[in-house]
C-alpha cells in the first residue's frame, strides 16, 4: 500500500509518500518564513504561506513518481481532544479532501500529535508498539506534553495527557531565548550550536510537580544572564540544561506513576543533541530520528497505511 501524507502545522508545510511493503519514504517540507526579531506567526499568515507553498511541494514529491496512491492521510487538528483546532490545518485538510475526491481514494484524518508519535515509531522501526501501552513525549514549540498512549481501533492509538507545561512550551522557551540573542527564528539549531561551545554545565532549579512543569523561569533567567553580560554560549547552555532537567524529572514522575513502560520522545525540541544525550543516559528510551522529530507528514502517511490495511 502506498499512502500520501499531508501536514500543515504552524511552522512547516509537509507532504510525504510511504510504501508499506518496501518501507520507502519520500518527503518534502518547507519551513514557513518568520520575520527577523519576531517570535512566531499569526494563524492568518500561516494559512497564506501553506496555501502558497503546498502546490509546489506536491510537484516536487510526485516528480518521477509513476505509481498510484492507495489512500491519503492528513492532520486535521493539533491533538485528539475536544475543541482542539488551529486554522492552519485547514489548508492540508482541504487539499487532502480535493485529492480524495478526484482520485476516489479513501481519506483518513488524524491529529498532528498522533502523526508525531507514529513518525517516531516508524523512524526507529517499532511500528508494532502501536499495539501496546507506552509513554510518549511531544515536545515542540506548540506543545510540551507527557502522554500515556494506548491502542485505539478508530484512531490507531489514543493519547492521554499525564503531564504538561503550565505556561511556556519547551520550544517557545528556546525561541524566546534565541530572539533575545538576535538569532533567526526558529532558534533551535543556533541555540544548540552556541550551547555546544559552552564549557559550563548547569544544574538549574526547575519547577516540576506531579508530572507538570513550569518553564517561564528559564526565560526570565536567560534575560537576567544576558543583562549581566553572560556569554551567549553560556546562556544557551543554561536554557537547554533547564529544559533537559525538566524533561528528566517529568520522565521520573511518569515511571513512578505508571511503571517501566516503553518511552518515546518526539517533537522538534527532541532534535537537540544535548537534551537527547541527557535523557538517553538516564533512561532506556527511543527517540525519533532528527529528520522525523520536526513537524512532518510521514506520520500521517504511515497512520493512513495502518488504517487502510485494517
């Protein structure tokens, strides 16, 4: 079965093809532009950029492709929760509906979060984990959630929030620190490069309670450090050590509450080598490969393949 996946998140337009027999994946994606000095995009701007770019990405994806797709998968909302909605996902949803109508192929709708989780499982060759319980982290600019994932007939799996941020998301904290240092948004890669050049390792005081966390403190501390003349490299390292320690303590809380279930980390923040290495040294965990950590349509394509095979 060959499936087409589409995902139009707040910062990335993404399309992918997945061949369930060979395991081959083709994907094309493009970050949405954010003006220098700004901390994000308005939804109206995101919708415009997705609409403007999805056609050319489809052209690239299908260039030289001479087979027939069997189904389409699309992210229609951020997460599987009542009231979960963002206008940017309408671009992908309406594109998928149009393709389905023309090709007469089935259309399957999923959440962006489910796509992240499935992309992580696919990237480490653990698709069979969809049939068991596990703990997943979705850590990005728009989400910082710890999830208890269980098999679900209709949605492939369901994700119950067992821990989350009460203010800033991890990716937001990184981007806000980066913007303070005049870095280009999104700031993750530049923050990591700076932090790797620091000779310091911090043990910050964090705020984690019952699996939930607060991250506003890292923004305030980074601002204070910069005002006091601290090197950008050290401020970046402090930011990532704060986030890494926070995720470590949240994980410990999950293990204490739910036992030694398999652990999976997904989302754009998990591309960061410093945070990944910290968690990998503490836990027997699986991480989405970097190219499948960031927003992508691979997960929705794989989800459609699983649904279509039922």
